[in-house]
C-alpha cells in the first residue's frame, strides 16, 4: 500500500480561460468532442488546412509590414524587401492618411510620414509602386477608415499602368468595426462606415473578382486586450456583419465570401495559438456552410495572414524579441497561415530598420529551408493535447459569439462602446498582472538584467524635410490638375453618397482627376458626418 499523498500541482489556465491539464489522453479528446471536426486537409471543415498539400506545394507568402516617410522612400524599402526574398507587400500608411487628412491639413502637422507612408493623391501611388510588377507581387493595403478611397486609388494606378483590374490580386484591410474596438482611426459613424465596406465588397465582386476587399482584423482586437478566443469570435461576428450587408444588397454568398480574408495575431502560449487557428478554420467553415448556405469550398475557407503581434514584444531586452519572433513564425507555420507578416525585434521602439526587417525575413525563410515546416501538413494534428485544446477553443469561440448575439449583436455593441469597454478593462487587468508579476514576462518582471540599458535601440527620426517635400508635392498637383474636372468629380461623389448609390465608381473617377484624400473624405463627411466615441466607465 502506498501511503504517500498525491503531490499537488498548481492550476494552470491559458489566456482564453481554459484549464491546462498536466497530461492528455485519448479520453480527453473524446470528452471534448472527439475528432468529428477534424477531417483531412483541403476538405470540409478544413481544421487541418484549406489546401490538401499546404506548404509542400507552395510556402506561405512573406509579407512584411512596411512604409514610412514619403512615397519615394517607401518605394525604396519595397524594392529592398523584394530583393531580399519578400513575396508580398503589406503597406503602412501614416496617421493623416488613415483618418482622411491631407498632408497640409493643420491636424496632420508632425505626423506626415511618421508611422507609415504619406498619401495625398494618385501621384503618390504612382511613385510608391514605380518599378514594381503588380502581377508578380500582391499588395495588401493596411487602411481602414479611408479604405474605399485608397482601394480606388490602387485600382486607378493599376489601370493607368495597363493592368486589368479584373485580374488584379491583392487585399485591403478595410475592417472598420475593429477600428472602433481597437485602433481608433475611424472617420464616419458606424452605420455609414459599414455601408462603405459593403460598397467595396459589391464593387470588387463585379469589377475586381480576384481582389480581397476586406481583411477582417482580429489582430487589433487582441492587441487591445482581447483573449485569443475573443479575438477569433469577435472577428467572425464582424465578418458576419459585412456578409449580411453584402447579401442585403442582393449579392449571392458565393460571389464574395471566397474573397473575405483575415488578419490574426500571434503572441503567447504556442499551443493555445495553434489551437485557436485550427478551431477557427473549422468554425468559420461551419458558419458559412450552415448559416449562409455557401456551396463553394472556397467560400468556407479561413484565408489569413498571421504573424507576430507587437503586443508581445518588450521594450526591455529587445534582443530577446528576436527569439520571440522566431517562435511567432513557428506558430504561424504550425497553424497553417497563408501569409506571414513577422514583427521585427525593434518594433516595440520604432519603425523597423532594414537590418531588423531582413532578419525577420530570414527567420521565415529559415523555417522553410532548414527547419522542415513546409514538408508536411498540420504536423501537430493527432496530438491528444492539440485536438482536445482545439475542441475546447472552438466551444469557447461559439459561446462568445452566442453571448454577443444575445446582447444585441456586434454592430450594436460596438456602437454603444460595450466591446471597447470590455477589452479596455481586460487590458488594464493584464497590465496590473504584469506589474505585480502574476503574469510572467521575461525581461520585464522576471529574469531582468541588473542594469537595463535605457536606450538599447536607435529611434527612427522624424523627417521634417520629407514632410515638407510631401506637402510641396501636394500643392504642385493641385496647381497642375484640371480644377473643373476635380469639382465635377467631387460633386458626383457627394451626390452618389446622398442618393445611397455605391460610391466606388465616383471615387475612382475622383482619384483619376487627382482629387486628394482629404477632399474626397470631406465630401463623404458632409453626407455621413463624423464619429463621436461614446464614453463608458
């Protein structure tokens, strides 16, 4: 007889609130729902991947987030990344562009080109993409409040260069609901903002069927304080809101659903992150098949870009972020992402240098060339722990979505500021846990150096001269363009907005007349008004 007491082990919960057991067996898999939602890669419900051979046939697209200063500087960075093996472009825009301001607007002072590329007119897009083959490099526009304008500008630039827009591939972030939750670069109130997203979906379905007009961003919801399960669940609620708008316009689901895409975050526990993507793929497929009655398999695919989230990086001991980034890339590959955008180790401080951006590229390339991540599909599939956790994560996401619907739906809750309030409270609680040491962060509250270097990474300087050049370029365009054509195009844009017509054709014409981002935004503001954030405590 054994008199020894069973040793007590501490309880462990992942960020989504799921308890992690010390050991997993087949019984745990069965208790969590079994393998009914597993299937094979490339087949419904796509838990193991949306393609049968995944990376064995084609590695993930490497699409680093890049853009700063004026279009000429950004063009140079684009060409540098492409020369070093990048296979897609992910364009960063400065804050004035994101909120629909021209570079010479008084509100833009000090921010022109600071955190992304400054764009005022079609002329800037022509410079930014000069010498870049849009048939060989797909482009993601990381823009939201002004997305309809920037999509129109991208199409107009491509047409001017002789490309067939009907064959053009690319993506726009264009997820305005998560802006109200997470980032704050909104312009218009919630309802007209959703209408503009619907205009882009409808326009692309008819004129640019290979272009993805919306990349729904759980990424920023997660950065703002959401758990991994909430990140996925609320992203799906948002995607459903956009799908409902498109269907209300008369678009069949299979005409647009296959071009919806997602941008998700990666930081934290490896197994929780991989499980959330495996669970998310099968849940989204189930939603599209059972709730929206999609027939085409591509309409059920969870097509995603996933990479390291800046929220996981630290100011302290920034070199450790190189290691974190390598694990983030590993997670993305194990999870089956289509595109990887890996954060650079200095992003907690500044705009990445060429050196740090290249190091992130080499990290992704190393996984393919040396580490075997492209050799087999879903290498963690079949693990007792992974399959149990995948089932538990899926159940958690479904519960969060049901609770959101029971409270009135995502649009209502965002309009009221309820989701914003919830994630803010969670972010505050997590920061307190970090401050107290309850949530351990290497280099921050544990394993600190005796003497931390206060400035271990060089800051990217603000380029006053570059901002001045950008403003001068805008004024030159205004002086040389056909003023009467601009007035007519802006008048047509306001008329279409007032009449409830799709504004994309009018935006394309205004862009071609070299109307500015600020001018087009002001016409829409005159009709839709500006958003005022609700205050909640």
